[in-house]
C-alpha cells in the first residue's frame, strides 16, 4: 500500500523526492528522523505522525490539522516545551503497533491544509526550526535509501533523480527491452555506465578480454589492487559492479565473431565499441541485414610533438537511415602505430565518445530533441569542433 500510494500522490511523491523519510501505514502517514529539541536543548529525532485521507489510489485534502509525535515533547531554542502546538502528552495507541507520545494542533493560516506536503512543511518549520540554532546540520530531509522489488523497478533503489528533476515521463521512453554492448573497454565501459542508469530492462555485455591494469585508467570506477590481481574477465567484472545498482545486467565473457554473431539478432539496440577487422565488418553486415539498430563509436588518436590529437566518431544505423554506415565505419584492423592501440590513458575522450553515443541513442528514443537527426558525428580535439552529417 505504501509505495503505490506515494507514487500516485503528487504531495507524497514530492515529500519523498525532497528527502523526507516517509511511510504510509494503513490510515496514517509517518515522517521518520524528524529533528527536534528536548528540554535540555539536545537535538533528538522523533517520528511525526498524522491521519491520512485518501481518495481511491491517491491522497485527498487533509481533513484534520491534528498530528502526533513519537519522542519527547519538542521545545523552543530555550528548552521551553512548545505548548502552543502540544495539546496532549499521553502514550496513545492509534492502531495495532502504533503508539504515539504527544498530540499536536498546528492550524494552517487559512482554512485547511491543501495537501500533505504543505502540512508537513508547516510542522517542519515549527518543530525543526529551533534545531538550526543548536545543530544546523540536523535537518528533516535525510534522503533515505528507498529499496525496490523486482516487480517495481530494474533498479535496486528508487531513481529519485528523475522524479526530482521532473523528467520521469521522458525517462520512461528509455524503458526498452534488451541492449547489447559489444566491447566494454574504454568507451564501451563508459557506455555501460550511462546505459545502466536508464530503465532499460536488460543490458548484455560481450567482451572476452581480462580486466587489467591499463583498463582501470580508462574506465569508470576504481577497481582495487586485489580485484586486478585476480584478472577477472571484463564482462564479468562490470556485471558484478553494476549489479550492485540494478537488475538485468548480463555478462557474456566472449568476443562476438562470425561463429556467434546470431546472439545479437535478439536485441532492440546494439552499441559497437570494438576494434576494426573482418569480425566487425561481418557483425555490421548482419545487423544491417536483420534491421537491428546500432551505434558504433570510434577513436583515431595520434601523438604529435608530445601532445595527443585526433577525432572521435559516432556512427548511427537506424530504421530511418543506414545506407551510409559501411562508408563511415573503419573495419580494417587497427594500425599498430596508432597511439590509442598502445593504451595511452585517455579516459576523458573515452567518456566523451561514450556520452556522444548514448545521447544519440536517447535521441532515437525521443528522450532528447532531435531536429537535425544526424547519423554521423565527429568531434575534433584540436579546436573543439563537432560536425554532424548524414541526415535522412
């Protein structure tokens, strides 16, 4: 009852998004970790309780201005009990297992409280206000971790970032089925980092390499010495890392070749972050044949006069346009003299290449505006130039 009612009630959802630790228990709304001063001018935390009125599956306008409190009687900065709102101090059972210590009467300035957000904010101003004089860090907004179940979300804890920013409707467009990332090295691991934080149902990682020292310097996060000593396979390492945050991350510790390319046929979208070569050409040809949309990321860097320069590319193949792909994506084996192949640490460029790719993917899904609908972008390091080409 608690989570669905909070999700469907704008006032409760706003309280949760702003950091209040709220819980719906049958006919009552509880706000935990509510700071107050006792008679000794000590900062303590109690639980604010108030009757909860609902209409169907959402809250209604509060019928009463009455509230209750679990803890000592809240006091002013000088230690005097707030007798102007405390109307009773007797342990009372409101329902099975819910006992309160005090009752409050804090009437709104006019009429009734319009919603529970305003009612709780009013009580926070009265009760928590004096706390700031003793401990400014003791606030009622504690931002608790909100765990979810498998049926509620792919995330193991609630995505309050989207709801706080008011972009939950836009974010819902990213709830696609299966996304594959072929190659989770430099750019691929950053693609994973960004995609993992979207509500995609499944993220599949294809890579047969080990996680070694040099990988740690061009991928997100910070593996420990002990983890690197174990030389885990990249796909399994990153699956373990991002499974801490979300469900639906699957590791496939092998390279995609002509022998197993059929595995990519099932995906809604594929990110290619791999070196050129016959296998890459074959993968691209099969994805085009199957009509699977994909994005390829590429980096061409060189060391000139002890400084690195080069170009990052993002090539998109969609249902709207794909005839340019074979002419844009280099599929010849990587030149051994290319500095990127020697693992120069360019985490910032890896991250930028990945961000460009994920932004384009989100454009295809309608999350971002996409008026030009470019299907090829190239960023030149020198001059900070970005060019967009290949429109449908």
